[in-house]
């Protein structure tokens, strides 16, 4: 067997195999690089999700805390408005009450409670009190009791205790 060409040595690894092997290695390096980058990004996103979940939980706790504070402040505001209204009504009532006091009667002391009014004063006679001050008090209060004490000068010192029965509306406790 003869050959028309001169035999030459064949390399163990051919030129095409070297190119194929080189590109395969580069491809594997690129794929491993993408895998590392994706792993890093996935890990980063997982940490971000955990961090955001913790922040979300904290925000929900803060929202509940603020809701409780708002509820408390609304109750306080409502209470303050009730007190303000009550004070305005009391001032107006006292103003109207003092307009009812006749000139002959002198007041020494007034005690105002939620459901009662106690008046300490001096009157020239029981009749002046009974004719001028007792009727308006009886029209305002459900129970009106007065005690007279005679003084040395002939005038009377009196203590008038007036109470009203407050009827609670349904729904108020």
C-alpha cells in the first residue's frame, strides 16, 4: 500500500477540537458567571424581601398604634367638647340664674354640682324669698328645700337645696 501523499504526523488533539474545546470552556465560564450573578441577585432579592417584610410588619404595628392613638385622641376631643359645651351651658345658666335673684336677697355662697344647686344667702323675710326666688327654683329643679334661720337684725339667713333628677337617655350608660 502505497500513498500518493507523504505521510505526516497527526496531532493527538486536532485544530477543530481545540477551537471547539476553547469555545466550550468559554461557554461554561460564561454560564457559571451568569449562574453566580443570578445567585447573587436572587440572594440579594431574598434579603430585600425579608427586610421589606420586617418593615411592613413594623408599619402595620405602627398603623395599629396610631389607630389606637387616634381613637384615644378622638375620645379626648369629644370629652373636651362635652366639657366646653357643659361649661358654656353652665356659664349661661349661672348668668340667667343671677338675673333671677331679686335685689332684696343677698347671696353669700353658691355650690353647683352636676344635679344640684345649694344657695346660701340672706333675705329680709320668708315671704320675699317664697314670692320672688322660690317659684323660679321650683320650675327648674324637681326638688327644692329651704331652711330659714332668724338673725338678730330680723332678717333671715337661708340655705336652699335644689336637686334635679336626670333622666338618662337610652344609649347613654
